[in-house]
């Protein structure tokens, strides 16, 4: 065997044409493509918290003496801290290197070749990503024109092969919530239901109080957005205790770094500070929405997350993305069958809103 082509015959056939997840653009990759210094780039494309983490996190990490020691693989302190925050038993909790890895672990646990996973599209693409990696089949149930979940169609889509139903609330990228009554109706199918609450702190809506009542309910959360820990990658899930045990068995060892553990501990000790940042983002979300509504060629959708989804009524969203990028303003672009010619804009600080709106007015198609 010579050359590099021969090795491909050993690769799993389903991965040869696998479509990966498209992540947001990092400012570090934009040298020479923008007209402002990289330090001045306004990043509104990845739903990060513009206020950053608690100052306690930075101080604790700077003083931490044991980075040479592996973290506790059983996550005992971390699970205890998260139990205090969520109000559920620690035996239900599993933490991960971001909640996206928990999506992957769930797929590994429940999904095999020929199994079906229901998603309500458009939605977070990691559900599709992890299902296909496990050689499962994604069953897409289309949302209505306002991006609400069609509960009746979800129930009709359930078959003997259905293993998991994923529901994001608030939904990414559209920002709307799934009402609790709709979630309960879907849970009543008996199929394992994963409710992804990555943006919970910005919506205030949760099904966490229902986990003791429904043995097929799983809830995912994240520290990336509300606590400003996106770079440290830490999320967690609340599961039926036996499912949590299985997930602890199949997860990658030491899957949460000691830095992330320290950051969670210090964040949960500084809730008031972090909640003040959340309130600032929610306040700015309202202001950004009204500002975007004033742009005649945009149609923003109401959001309960820390971003706003906008459809363009004229012009090209892709072209607008590039023109904004040149000015040092990064947003997220979509142009798929259910997300035609649109942008998702993360909520920033007031000065970010002002810069964005000024740029939009100057760049009218």
C-alpha cells in the first residue's frame, strides 16, 4: 500500500462523508481580513457572555497549586456543588467537558445502528452530529412558522425504534422556549426525553422540578453562557440515577479539568455577581431587539436566550456577514432550508449594540 488513499478503506463508511459541526469564527483567525485591530473585534457570533467570568474564578485559578494532579474522576465535589445549585440529588448529576459532550454520551448510551432520534428542526446541530456518529437515524420534525414545536407531529413520529427525543429550550438558534405543558405531553410518550436548558439562566424557565416525577426525563445545563466559562468547557446533566450511573461508566476518564472544577466552585460562590451580569444581558437583549426592529430590512424574532435570530428581508446574509466582519463585528450566518438567509446575533454590551446598529444602517443592501 502506497500513498495516503489506501488507509481510507479502514475508515468506517458512515464517516467518509460525515458532515461535522460548524463552529463560530474566532478573532485569532481574522488577521488581514478586518479593518480594525484584533483586540477591537466585537464578537457577537457564539453566545458568549460579554462580561466574562466571576473575578473569583481568575484569582482562584492564579493561586491554584495542583494542576499537576488529575481531577477526581468520580466528580464528587463537583456533583455536590451542582446538587446545591439545582436542588436535585447528586446521584442524578454527571458533569462534562461542556454540555455538548453529554449529548455525545447520551447518544452512545442509547443509540445504535438503525435507532431513531427525534429532533425539532431548526435546532442545535449537535443532536444530529452525535446521532449520526453513533450510526443512528435522525428524524426531523419541522417547527411551525414561529419556530414552535409541533407536539402532535413529534408524537406521531415516535416508533418502536425511537430511542431519544431532544428538545432545546430556549432553542438555538431561534431563541424561543418550549412551554412546559408541551414538554410534559412529549415526556408522556415514555420515550427518553432530553431537555437542553443551556440558556436557562436567561429564560428562567425550567423543567428541573419534574425530574423526580418522570423517569424518562433528562435535563442539560451549561456554565458557558451565564457564568462566562465558555473557554473552560464545563456543563452538566441531571438524569435518572441509574442512567447517571451508566453515563459515569462510559464517559471519558477525567472529563472535567481541575481548572473547570475550580471555576464552578468559585462561580457558585459568587451567584449575586453573575446574576447581575445575567440581568444586564437580559436588559440589553430588549434594547437590541428594539434596535433591530427599527432596521426596515431585518425581521428579528423574540428571544428568551442571550441571542436574537434575524431573517433578512432583502440582500444576502452571507454578504452582510462578510461586510460586518470587515468592520470587526462578528455574527453568525445561516442559509439552510429552514433557516434561509438569516443571522444570529449574540447579545453584547450596550456599546456593542450601538456599533452593530450603526454598521447595519451603513451597510443597508
